[in-house]
């Protein structure tokens, strides 16, 4: 791999809340010049086998990944990407199965709340039409959009699904320490996903990083979807100060999103240690 290699280490398929099959995702990544792609579905690894065979067909390097929902500091959600995991590992599989159960518990509550606002057949439609195991708020957002209850995705989260929305239900995930432990058990590297998205203060983000490292986490996304140059510089500095490896990922979910594309704008700032430096890529 030369210096022109394009890495995209965070993406979703329809095994969580993306819209593309793993084959479509890999094909699209290849068309957009990605050389090394990680499929990182929320709490689910079912898409990896198909992604691997598609990657073999187009000559792209696939990294086995996952994005785990975890609870930190009194049930606040953080997302931890696991890279180079063994999806067959029993510890990881058992952990992810627990999270998917919690997703179903939460989804039923979200459906109840939506139905109380007068919207009909929510649970029935979600289970019939969007019936994957890793059910997410994105699935509810698509349901709301398709049935004319909101004008766009942002509106769905603002009015219904986001923290101040009418149908908000907090997920009670497993502790951060557990999620990192499963990734390590499966031979992978744990990475803090989209660190600016949590809207934590600087000192709180430092506290997350310190806890994360103490549990064995090694990396942080320095470049993610819609990060500004300032945010990238701040995350690069955070990574340097705490000796974390730097990762990059589009967090791609679906085509047609004006600001997000596979492999686009993912150059690492200078002075970062890329997480892939120790990987065998050939
Ligand atoms: P969940 O893990 O079920 O809480 O769902 C979280 C997912 O919802 C994220 O991974 C995003 O894909 C999506 N999401 C969260 N907030 C927004 C937003 N404001 N606009 C669009 N998608 C969002
Ligand atoms: Mn998502
Ligand atoms: Mn995420
Ligand atoms: Mn993601």
C-alpha cells in the first residue's frame, strides 16, 4: 500500500441502519477510490462475510469491524468501533447479542411512545418492514419520513427521536469497560467513534479518553463525518496528548446524503499516528 491509499474505517450496511447490502457498500466504496474499508454495523457482525467476498471480487481490503453502543458515566451513550475483530469470537458474540436485546426492549418503548402521539401501527410496521435484529432509531426515522410525520431526518430526531423528542428512550447499554473487553477478546482494536458528536465539554472528553485507555482502548476517530478543520485539529491534539492511534471514517449510511460519501475527505492531519501502521495490508 502506498501513500495514496484511501482508508474508510467506519460504515454501515442494512444489517444495522445503513440502506445498502454489504456487496453494494463494498462496490460503492471501490468506485469512490477506497482501498481499505471497515464495515462497522451497530452491534452486529452479520454483514461481514458477504462484505468479504465482495471485497475479494473488487480487490479491496476489508477490515472486520463493529460499532458497539456502550454506557459511560451514568448511562450516557458512547460508540466504540472495534477494528480487526474476529466476528466468530464467543465473548464478542455474546456481548453483541445482549445489546441487540436491549435494542428490542428500547424499540418497543419508542413504538409505544409514538403510538401514544396518535401515530398508528408503529411496532407492527417496524417489525415487518424493518425487521433486522439491530433495530435503531434510524429505522424509526425512516418509518416517520415514509409516512409523512416529519419533513426530513433532522426533523425526525428533533421532534421525536432525539434527546428532547416526544418518543425519546435512553438505551441502557453495557458499560464501556465491557464493550472494550469484548473487542480485545476478539483480537481487535477499540476506537472512540465520532468524539465530537457527544457534545461533551473538553474536560469531559478528556475524562472519557482516560477511562477508555484504562480499559485497554487504543484509538480515536480524528476524522469523521462532517468534522470541521478545527475539530480535526482538536481531535489530533487530543490523540497526541494521550498517545492514542488515529482513525478515520465516513460513517456512511446511505447514498444521497449531500455531505457524506464513502472515502471522501478522510485525510489525517499531520502528526497523527495512523491506526493502520501496524496492520498487514497486503
Ligand atoms: P441508536 O443507536 O438506535 O440510538 O441510533 C443512533 C443512530 O441514529 C446513529 O447511528 C445515526 O445513524 C442516527 N442518528 C442519530 N442522530 C441523528 C440525526 N440528528 N440525524 C440523522 N441521523 C441521526
Ligand atoms: Mn447509525
Ligand atoms: Mn455512531
Ligand atoms: Mn456509525
